[in-house]
């Protein structure tokens, strides 16, 4: 787990994937500032890591930095358009920001990646409903 990744990153702090993996584990455990620090370092070391950018976006969002999170989700998708988690998170974040049309587009794209995901199905329906009520 985390102790092994911390040891690996300590031995080679310039290993982007190790920084990303450690950041991801810390994010899952709610250790947001630490997660964001490792994910930021992973992205600095290798700006092409779509998953690290998506996870950094998730950490930033949970830390109340919505605009920065959206930027990271967008960059994650620019790098890898089928990054399901970044696509879903961007759609949800845009929906909560009142950007219903774009939220629907991203949630629909997430459904094309994984049509059986019930969370995406529910958020997609919610975004469609909000979009229809906003006109």
C-alpha cells in the first residue's frame, strides 16, 4: 500500500508513475493535500499522464478548487479522450457549475465508454433534466 509507494518514491522521487500511484492511493484515503502534492509532482515530471491529471482534478475539486479541477479534467481528456473517470468527473463538475449543455455532452461521452455504469446513467439523466428545465 501507501508505505511501499512512499518508500519507492523516496528512493526515486523523479519517477512520475510512482508519484501518480502514491497520489491516487492518498486521494482514495481522503488525504487530499498530500495527494495533490504527489499528483502535481507527477504531472510536473510527465505532463502527459492523463490519469494523474484526472486524479489531480479530483483532489482539487474536493479541496474546493473547482476551476483548477476543471482545467485538469480538460487536460486529462485532451491527452486521452477515453479517460472515463476524467470524463465523468468533468461532466458532474460542469453540471454542478450550471453548465448543463456541456455537462450532458461529457456524461453522454462517458456513457459511450461505459454504458453499464449506473452512476453515469443517473448523472446523465439528472443533467438532461436540469438542461431541459433551464430553458
